[in-house]
DNA sequence: AAAATAGTGTCTATGAGACACTATAGT
DNA sequence: ACTATAGTGTCTCATAGACACTATTTT
C-alpha cells in the first residue's frame, strides 16, 4: 500500500520509528517444557526440584524466560537443552497458561511445550544434577483431561509447583488424542524397534490394552513402517523383526 | 513447606516482596480472534480493516493487548465483544504466535483464539462499522494446514496483515480435526436445526460431501441430538424435523 | 400430478476383534 | 521337548456406503 503522508497521517515509517512499546502493558513470558517418555508401562516426565522460592524444593517442570530475540520454539529447545543436553528432540507447542495468580511472584504467562524422548536418551542426561524422570499417575481415562500427578521412587505422590500438574495433564491429553491419527509413537522408541515395542508405547500412552492382530494390521497397512530385515537379539523366544519409521509425513 | 530462614535464604515472603519483574525481559502480549461462521457452503471469518499503521487499510483479525489483570480467555472475550457486541460465544485457545518480526513495530506475541458464531448472529453485529464477515478460500485439503485467504464480495483475494493468514489457517485446521470427535457443528447453527443443516455445516467445514444416510445414522446414534417434534417451515418440499443438541458433554 | 427433499429398510464392502494355527528363538 | 512370543490365515461382527423405496410438503 502506498504510504501517503497527510496532515493526519505522518506515514508508516515515522510511526514505526516513533512506536513506544510502553504504551501498552508488558508481561513476563516464560516457556515450560513437559518432556515425556515411556517405560515399564507408564509415562514419565522430566522433573526438577526447584532451588529457589517460590515453591522452593518442590517439584516442577523445567522452564525459563523467553529471550527478546528468540522464537517460542527456540526458547523451548534452548531450555530443554540446558536441562538435558538433548538436541533435535520432538518438541511441539501445547497451550499457553496465563491466569493471573498462577505465579505468586508476579503475573507470568507460560507458553507450554511438550517433548517426546525415548527412554534410552532419557537415561543419559548431560546434567546429572537436578533433572530426573518421574513416573506419572493419570487419574482419568481417555481424553477427558485434568491434572496429572507425579510419583517418587517409592510410589508416593509428590506435589507440583505452580499449575504444572495441569500442564502435564494437558500434555498427556494431547498425545493421547494425537496418537489416533499421527504416528508419534516412534518418537518414544529407538530408530529400530519391534511391533511389540510400538504397541507397548501405544498402550502406555492410551493406558489401555490393544488388540495385537488389529494393531499389527493397522501399523503395517499405514505404510509408515519399513521392515529392516534385522531381528531382535537376546530374547528368550522367537525374535521379532525390527522396523523403522519412514518419516514421509511431516511431523 | 516450612520456610526456614537461614543466612543464605531470606525466606519466601521476603523474596516475593522483593521480586523485581524487570530482572527478565518483558514482552508485549496481544490476543487475536479468528471468529468463524458458515454460510453458502463456505467458511467466513470476521475481518476488520486496519485504521492505522502498520498495515493501514489492510484486512486483519480483531485483536488487542492483554490487560495486566485479565486472563487470556477473558481478553479474547472482551475483544470479541468490543468488535461484535456478542457475549457467551464459543471461544477456545488456538495457538500462540511469537516469531520475532511477525509485527514490524516491535516484538508482539499473539495468543490466538478462535470463535464459532452461527450465521444468524453474525448478521446482527453491534458495531456496523468496520467488522464484517468475509469468505475464506482454503487452498489445502484435509488437515494438512497452511495459510488461508480471504475474498471480497466480488471474489477477489485480499491481503491479510501480519501472520493472520496463518492464524486463520490454523483455525480451519483445528476445527476440521476437532469435528471428527467433538460435536462443534451446533455452535454454527441456531438452537433448532434440521439434520440437513447440520450436514451442510459439516460439509462446509470439511470441504467435502458426506454420505447422507451414514451421516444421519452417526448423528442419531451419538445420542447428542434430541428431536423437538417441530418441523421446518416455508420450504417447498417435505419439511424436516428439527433437533436440539443435548449439551451433556462439556464443550 | 410433478418436484423436491425427508426418512426407512436392506444389501454390500471394509475394517476390527477373536481365534486357531504355524514358526523360531532360548532353555 | 518345552516355553514364549512372532507372525499368518480365517471367521465373525460392527459400521459406512450404496441404493431402493415410501412419506410429505409446495406448486
């Protein structure tokens, strides 16, 4: 559009140069990351123990403030890298939590992301310090949603800081719903896997047993799996063939 | 947790009182609303023509800055009310757009919401001035996603300001995906409607013809429709029975 | 009566679940 | 040989699509 300069319109260029962001309220913006994995029939989340107030010593999701020149996804990847040393992780925006009062310090809006990490990588976290995977307890079925709790090694419920139980719940709800039409299961497996492993991932996410025959047929008919010809090793029964995902569909 | 005060820990209360939000970068946060309706076999979106720079005179979604003490959903409802006078509208968070550079003034993060409004209400907007429904042209099938264009009365493509074509595209993708498992169709209809009207809404959203028999069976089997006993009027053929949605499932 | 759509009944094709059977590893 | 799981073939059942038919309004 032509920027005609008139007495009432000083022109776009001038206005942009004169623009004062402080004419409108400014907010603190953070990213929280729900990094999920599957193991032993349960979902696990990467949790840290807070070192400072508020919620000092309480369990929380990794998070941090968003820099002025990084995109939201970059901020999430940076924070996940800082906590785990992992790069190139499946990471997707989840929801933005902005209720006034969700943080007792001041109003902080959190753009939540979720990540899917296979258990093998989850075991080799760079910073062996605070972050650790903790088992989830999902107190609802299907995709009804709601907060999700975390358990310590003895199976005791641990409280979560801020609204992080809601964020985790939203992440579980999202991947349950998404699993029906997007093959995200392989994000939680090594690059080579058996159909049984894939089925166990699905069963863990959905928290329900699936029919073996029908699951095999669906997966093989999807055209997204490629047989490698290799076989499982070190199992005390007939070894299964290993498959790879053909990542033709953009994730 | 007991707030033990030690030489290295001044206590939670003190820290919260001393908290300085300016220790971290602060951002401009806005809400943009994609208000959708269906009519004449197409999706329509509520569009305004910008009165000021940047993108002066270009078409855009209604939006505004988020107040310091309102929730994100409240901000979206306030802005939709300001533009349309409509209250109690189906409104749901869509995605947060935060790429640096998406707004030429300064970095502005936009939490996008989408609304579903039945065509009847769309015709009686309070402020007869700027906001108007414009027809959408969706250049992709299914839920592949991508930007969506708007058409003027003559069917010419109009440019959209900022990343609003992407926001609209995300909204269309979302409702297409959601329609398969959540009955959102009735949000685009008056409270009483025929099965044919409902099918037309589905066909418009999905942009594909549906099988009449199977659609009827699915809808009636869902248990979400209640026959009213009333019939259509002023149609030049056998009148259809009218139904209501039983909103037992929380939307 | 003609036109147009509403609504019902039935056949068929497809896909999921169930089950039986064979195959192949370790012990 | 025994056990455990992999993998195949087949039957059944539920649901979607197709189609034929009847019903009810306006013109």
